[in-house]
C-alpha cells in the first residue's frame, strides 16, 4: 500500500510526527500537498469525503480509509509497521503517551500565539513573552520531567516503553529538536535536567532511516511559520 499524507506544505507542524513514523518504517508514501497541484488535491479530499471527513490536516489516506489527527494516525501506523507493542494494554499506553505529547505541542504553539491563532505574532508579543516565561518555569519541567522519569524507570530499556522503539520515541525526538530550534538558549540550560531524553533524541537521530531522512529534502527545515518558532525576544 502507498500511503498519502495530507498536510500543509512548507512547515513541519503536526504532520512531522507522521512523517517520522513513515520514514522510520521505510514505507512508501506521498506527501501530497508538496506535489504539483497538491493543495488543490488536499482541499478536494476535505471537501468531498463523505461519512468520516477530516477536520483539518494532517490526515492519511490508507486505501479507502481516511484517518485524521496525528495521534490517531500514529495509532493506526504503529501496529502495522512494528512501531507499537502487540499487546492491547501496552499499545494503549503508547497511545496515551502520544496524546500527552499532543497536549505539550499545543502549549509550545501557544508560546507565540497565546491570544489567538488568527492574530499575527506581532499583535500579541507582550502576551507571548509572559506566556513563554510561564511555559519554561512551569510547563516544560512538568512535561519533560514526566517523560524523563519514565525513561529513568525502564530497567535496561533504551526507549520510552522498553527495549523496542515506538512512534512516541520518534515524537519525543521531534520535541527536543524543535525546542532546540525555538529556544536554543533556554533549552541548552535545561538539557542538563533531562539527560535521558537527550540521549533518546540522539539514538533516534542515528537510526539509519531517520538519519537519511534528516539529510534529505523531504525534511522541511524549521521556520517561523510552524509550531516551533525562534523569536529572539522569547529566548532570553
């Protein structure tokens, strides 16, 4: 099966969590909106799909299935490509962790858009500064400390849920990478508190399929239109 991934071209965004899983699995997929007339194709699917229409990108076409929401897509891909455990309880645990990642991603976004997504960053800079301070004082230690404690609790396992990589490990790689881009000064100072997460990031980056992906033009560079944005005034 050749998957079709639909997400906005030009940004990593929430689609990147799905791309990382597809790349690690080595499966064939098309990043549709980045192709010729790809945006028109994406909008057509959203406007004409009946029964279970996606609310917004990212969504994945897998045969006749159209699956929306990044965590839901990963739940589907995980069990089909060895990126999730087979046992139901363990599979749900990985999904639960991914939903926690999803919550954190929303908070990352709100550092630069704390008032409204329809407003420009320049229209909410003062609120963004205040939100970012609270984000780094309270939210980053809470979320990343949680994942660090799970890694600490593993008995000899290199990955978040044990000895086998799952899609949530790929997502945590993206979290660390994104925070390094958006807040290089703050993240450099904080990384000493999460050494196991940093090592997990490095292990993911060294995996052959991921290493090849990161070096390719399929990996869209971080930029100031995505979720992880670097504004110097917020990284002080």
